[in-house]
C-alpha cells in the first residue's frame, strides 16, 4: 500500500476525519487531503507527525518515499531516532561511540559489525517489538556516522551495516504482522544491497519476503520469491540454504509432494558438509542442526506421517538438559509441528495438549499465530474435551474476542 492508501485506511479504522486530523497535528486540511490521495508526497517531519497522530508506531512513516537526492539518513532511519532514550536502552549506543573514539575512526573498525551480529544473535530470544527498538537505535547511529567524514571503505561498510539492520528490522515487522513497514524496510535493505553489490543481503531480502508471502497464504508467490533468492544467493552461503528450505515449505503448503521432497533433498545436499557457525543462533547464518526442524515443519504441512518422529526428535533435543541455552521460541514452534502431525494421525487430544503448551508459552510471535489456529480449528472440529480451553487460550493469545476461523 502507498502512504496515502495506508493513511486513509488508518483514518477510517480510527474514525478520524481530515479536519480532526489537521487540528490534532496541526496542519492544513487541503495539504493533508492531497497527501491522503497520493497527489503530494509528505515531508519526513510531516510523515512522522501524521504517523504519531494516527498511532501507527512508525509503520505509516516507513511507507514514505524519499525525495530524489534526499540524504541517506532519511532513507532508513527517519522512524528511529525517537527511540534513542526509550527504557534507558541507549547503553549499547554509548558503548559503540566510545569504541569508535578509542579507535580514532568514524567507524571504529569491526565494532559496528559485531554490534549488528549481536542483534542477529538476539533475534530468536528477544520479543520482536523490543528488538525492533534496538535496531532503530543502531540505524540512527549508522546514519549519524554517514554524515561524518570517512574513507570510501568506511562508507561502504556503513552501507552494508545499514542493509543488515534494515533487513533485521523488516524481519521484526513480519513477526509483528506489520506488512507495510516490513515492505518498506525490505525495499531499503534491497536498495543498499544493490548499491554495495552485496548478493547475500539481496538474497535474504527475497527470502524474507517469501516468508511473509507464505504467512499471508500466497504460497505460489512464496515459491517464486524463494526461487529468486536462490538465483541471486552466493554459492555456499546461508541465504541459499534458507531459500531452498523456504521453497520446500511453500510447495508443502500447496500439497506438491514431488517438489517438496526435491527441495528437502537439495537442503540435505547443501548442508551435508556445512560446518556449525561460531554463533548458531545468528539469524542469518544457517545452522545445520536446524535442518531436522525445517524437515519436521515441511512434512507436517505436507501431511506426511513421517513428520511426527521428526518433530518428536527435534523437541526432545531442544528440551534436553545438554542442549545448552533454552530455545523457547523454537520449542514452541516444534510443538506446533508435532501437533499438526498428531492431528493428521487422528490423535486430536494429544494435539490439543501440545498446542495449548505452545499457545500459553508466551513466546509465539504474531506471524506464527496462524500455525496454532490450524490445530485449534482441527481440534474444535474433532469435538475433543480440550477444545474449549484451547480455543479460549488462543483468543487470549491473539488479544481478540473473535474465535479462530478457518482458511
């Protein structure tokens, strides 16, 4: 959606007229009318003010298209600076600045790259809204460095960091089901990837968009985007493996067994000799140990009976005392995979128990709610005793009084 379309949708949702909006900003009614019809682009400050007045939490401002020649700062951090002091989380930025000064450089060597990696490692265990705030603060810091004198190499490194941060921000928006903001971040990340010739970031952008398409139920588009990601991804890189797995999951949703198994075989081949990364939780570094989890999800979506032993194996490994750090989010999604397999096996009572445990875990992100809903609907259709409790837990998870719907 365009800025104007989203603005009109938010106004309708909040029952706010143009005149009321103009009074609250304040701004000229005619100017706002032209902006809402995409006849006139908003300035960055005006986009921020409209966003704030409509309570869009930055998602609307993200849709603003920068003017030609606008400084890079406005291309990816215009919604970020207001979070600099929220909840006192400016410490990491202060640490970066200290390291930069100590290195007597505008970029500070590899300090920024390490900070970006730290955020990617934090992704699996940090609520997406919280991580998004940290990403915005780091983007604001990168933008500040871009305004200073630097070498060409430093400039290139900053653009790459901005690309990774924008990509991670997009992933958080996908998790939060903030589609417009996610697409805006992805466009920025893709632009920076093109500008720096960074094929890995470009491939991850397509893979992330494929996941969003899959969660939207647009499975054909997910296949196409996954294939596009594989086409541009560097050989031997994590993006190529992840995109191959994503294509397999999309084919599974379409019920295409031969294509699904072809992709599972491809992923197995690509990861056969792949070493475990130094930081396995890094979102953009494929961990071969996750292969079984992807296989469990794919087979469960395909309705293959083999999904159950895979899912049980994954769950047992994740919950083992020897597994190291607790991976709560992965445990919850593994339970959903097992639940779907149990439904297919005609054991809805067991499926209800596993799904209830996942739904009440407190770690399921909004982009995975639909996966729980599939089991909730199946359990309700089977009329098992636990159906009512599960349905109520699901409603509470989604924060709505509407019951689960099929589709």
